[in-house]
């Protein structure tokens, strides 16, 4: 697909309209440089973590998505040239009822799964049934975002109708979620947990192999329903768990890119050593790290302890230093800073954990710990073994808590055990993450709902007041009133201190200039199907 | 006429002083001993000796060059490198000494038992030792540390100690066995056996004290290896974790990103590791030369 100046300007305008100030992908430059597409070749790219399993429905780590996205399709998807505009993926066309109470999708005909079976509306229904009401033993991480779907009808094999119980203004965006990949009804009927271990999708590539600790490989899907795609013959996602190994691989040309993001220092190193052979794209990021307390464990069942620990963190000072050495950058609440519903700084500083008077805040934190009888508090901080930015965040937090007399043991683990420990509730305090693919709060706030509604709430809190505020904000159509509800939600969340964003990320993606067609966005979850990526060798 | 021969004052017999003799005979060993003592002093009294808390982040002093405030400069978090080196000696010594002690002691027991029992038991033990010896120390340590989950007691990583101790064990066992073989045929061991002492008593009361010299030499030499292994494992991300002050760890992480800009980030930890390994190796060699009568000829 060619990017014209017109679409480029539209895309830029769209991005600016949504407050994506930091998203500085240069569409005009891309248009000016666009040479004729070359087909063939194999793309090697780096993935800095290994997928804990193959099921995107049950995952919120990019490690799963960068691994699995090329093998799957979704109903809709985000058009990254006009982000956040949507386009059809499996859906050839769609209509939305004026009252937003039903969504009708017409599917592309003759779409084949990798096992040769033909996609029908029954597969879409089975997939969304699994997402909304996961059977015993199956996890649907973003289950809460499907709560408004009342029923799914399949009047014919190529038509799916979603009937809503209640209006959800962002439902169409949820249908474009990169996590909601379509599985076969047959596989799910046979074993609802099968997608954790087996890949069978309709995507541009067909699964070839997963060599643990090494790579995932895919080859071109000759039956792909979009004629002429993909351009590549195949790809290999190479697991480079050590940042130094990833940088060396990029530098040496063994991989043509790392699509998640690198730190400013890593960027500088690549630019210094590779000169004009490397392309660097930067953007703000719909992703933050969270300080997450396990409220089922003592003494973190005491709000005073949780609040004290949050109040000891100097986010404003930390953001300036950490931005120089890591991908952490902006101070923000539950909504991405700079986006339409974000809390302005003047209001943010009034919330616990965001004060600019850190001395006073820490004094208060000490008092709270004393009141709670926890002056000599010590605990384990559970963290992911990913250098960027988890390690800097861990080092920073240990120092911040040291300053109010708290002793912290910092434990880091690979992605699989890290997530398993938190999901099982075996952590005291963890550095969790909120990995979003859009700014809409129906997605972003879902993480903080009661654990019974939201499996990705790793603080395990249950708070009916927050649940109600979330539901109210979903129904509210007036933007100002909606904003007010979000503010109340945020205030309640931070007062209860179950979990709180530490800092929001800044995305820096290095790719070789020979890599073409890949598009930058504020989310590393998007654009990983790789169908329109090609190599200008 | 009588001649009185002038009486010379009687020469006072010199009291043997093992420390003075060691310093005279092994001057380099003495120097290395001083380095080790300084390291131990720094490790034990880190909170008194270190100018800053090793965990203290100071974003205003990121990558500061060595100065009067920060003798060895600061790292990417503005942490004082000198303080982290001082605290790092604690990590190096605790892990280095403990793993060397555990590995050498178990190895010595295995070696003596192997020599004492002989026959099939000796064969089995030696084949087991052969298998372990087939792996280089760092490779075996890597396998052990990667295979088992991290387990800490009082902030000390037990898994790491075990990982380093296991490769030391067969090396000590082989050396001690050869020393114990010559002790086994001594008449006092036969006598102990004849009066019906238990195997345990013979091994620990009569044989072990006679292989102490090679044991001590191996123990000292392997502290250096263990420190190096700890630094290597931490460098590879399998040892101690941030923000613990550890020399190997100081060479990894964002030291790789900033070493061009701030070479002191890798220079001083590198010197500390080299100096410690050099001191323990040299001390071990000197101890061997000093204790082994064959080297005095």
C-alpha cells in the first residue's frame, strides 16, 4: 500500500487531534522515500522476551504478540497510516446501528486457516464467546472489555452480528484489538485451552517452528486471503533476552530491527556505530509500569502501608533522570499523559504519590508506616528480568523506599515465571505493567477493576466503588462528564493505593533502512502482522 | 700465665616466627596477604569505610568523572562507584569464600574417603569426579545456576554458592586423594585400624590433619576462582541482581551502554576483580611454596 502526501497529512492531523504530541513518525518522509515493493526474502527481527505461551487472549505481554501476530487475523485492525482510524482485517465491511446497540460484520469469503479449514462466522462467535466468557481453565485477560456484548448471532456463514447489552462507545476499537485473534470453532470445541500450545490462524504467515530459547519462524501463507500479501517469504523472530546481544545483532545485521523499543543510550550507540544505515523512529507510548501491591498479603492489606510506599516515590525527580538512561519518561495517572482524558499536572500533584514536595511526602509516609506498626518494613520486590526498563525501575524503587527506612530485596525473573508468580498472587509487591493499544479508557481502566472482573488486576483488589465508576464512565456520552468520572476513579484508586503507574514509557524503535513497510505507532502491540513489510535489499 | 680466652656472648637461639619467615621467604605472598586483609577490612566495615550508601541514586551526578567527591566517579544512576566497590568486596568475599570453603571441604572429604576405602568405592568416586572434571568451572556453574531457581538466605544467594562450589569439589577431591593415598599406608593408620577405630574416626582424626596443607592451598587458590566465577555469572545476569553492589554486575547492565562516555564505570570494577584474583592466586601459590617441604630444597 502506498502512502500519499494526502494520506500522510490526514494521518498526521488525526494523530495531532488525539493529542499524540510525542508521536513523531514522519509520514511525508516515508512517502518521499517509498520505492517499488520488492517481494521475497526472509526477515529476521529481535524479540527481547520469549512468549510464555501462544495465546494472545490470555496474554498482555508483547512477547506473545510479536511471536503470534503474523499467524493470526482479527476482525478489524488499526490503520497505522491513519492511526487511530480502523480498517477491516477479516471483516470485508461492517455496519454499526445508530444507537450503537448492534455491530454487523461481513467476512471475507474463502479465508482459510492454516489447517485448511474455511473461516466462517461460527469461528468468530466461538472466539468472542471465549473472550467474553472464558470456560474453566481458560484466561481472558481483557474479559471486562467484552461485558457489554449481550449475544452473538451468525445469520449466515459470512455474517456476524454482535448485539449489545449496553452502549460501549469504544466497542469498534475493541474489535480491532490485536489481542482478539480469531481461532477455529473446531479447535476451541475440542479443547478451549488449545491455543496456548497450538497455532492455527488465518494470518499472512504459517507457523513453522518455535525453538525454545532461540527463535520462532514462520513462512508465507500461500492461501492468505489478501491477494498479493505478504511480501516476505518468511520471518524469524529471534529471542535476544540480553540487550547487548540484541544491539550487537542489529548492529551486525543479523536482525533488521527490534519493534518494541530501545533506551536512549542504546539508540545513541546504534546511531553512532551505524550512521545512516539505521532508521530511528520515536513516539510517546501507550504503556506504563505500575507499582502493584498484593492486597491479599500482609501488611499490604493495610491501605496506610500501601499509601506510604507510594508517597515515598519521587516521580518528578526520577522521571528526569530515568528518561536519560531508560525508556521511562512521563509522569502520569491512569491515562496516558498528553491524551485527551489525561489528568493535568496541576491536579495530578494533589494525588497521593505525585507530590512535588517529596520531603514532606516522605515525612508523611514515615508517619503512616509508624501508625501501621511497620517502621522496619522489609519485603521482596518482584520484577521482570528485562533490562529495559524493568531493571532501572527496580533500582529506582529500592532507593526510594530505602529513604523511608524500608528494606527491599529485588528479585527478577524471566517473563514466564514473572507473570505466573503475579497471576497466582505469590508476590508481595511487584512492578507490573499496563500495556495498552489505544488511549480509550474502557481499555486502560479495566486493569484496575475488581480481580473477579479483570484477571489482569494483579493487586487482587476488589472494589465495588471502582467497578461502578468504570461502568458509569462507559455509559456516559458527554466528554466532560466522562472526564469527571475518570478523575473520581483515579482519585479513589490512588487513595486506596492498590496499584499506581510509576512512569509512562517513551518508544524508540531502531530498524535497518533496508526494512520497508513497517509502521511506527504509540503501541508496540500494533502492526506486527508483517504482511506489508518488505526488504529493500 | 693464664690465658683467658675472650668469651663471646652466647648466641640466642632464634625463635621461629612463622609470619616473619613467610614474609621473608614469600614477599609477594605477603603483599597479596595485605591486599586480602584490606579487602576483608573493607568488606566487614563497609558502612564505616564507604563514603556513600551504595544504593543511593543521585540523578544530578549521572556519570560524574572521578573527583574529590566521588573518587572513582559515578555510574548511570549517579551512584558512587567507590562505595559500590567497597560494598562489592563484601559480596565477592562472602560468595567467594563460602563457595570455596564448601567446595573444598566436601572435595577433601570425598578425596580422603576415596583414598581410604580404595577398591570399588574409589573407582565410583573417581569416575564421578571425572564426569564433573569434564566441564570447565564456569560452564558447570552456569548449568547449575540456570537449572535451579534463586534461593536467598539473609540476602545471600545460596544457589549461586552451590553453583560455584560444585565445580570446585572434584578438583579438590582429586588433589587431596593423591595426598591421602600416601597417608593411608602410614603405620599409624594401620595401627588405628588394628585397634578397631571406626572409619569416620580414622578419616577425620588421623588422615585429614595430614592433608591439611594441600587442602588449605586449594581453598585459597579457589577463592580467586570463585570470585571470578561470581563476577562472570553476575556479568551474564545469572548471579546477584541489581541493585546489590557486586563487581561483576558493575561491569554489565548499562555499563555496556555508557563505557565510552564514562570509562570509569568499567575500569575500577575491572581493577578490583583483577587485584582480588591476583592476590588470592599469589597467596595460594606462596602458601604452597611455604608449606610444602619439597619447595624448600
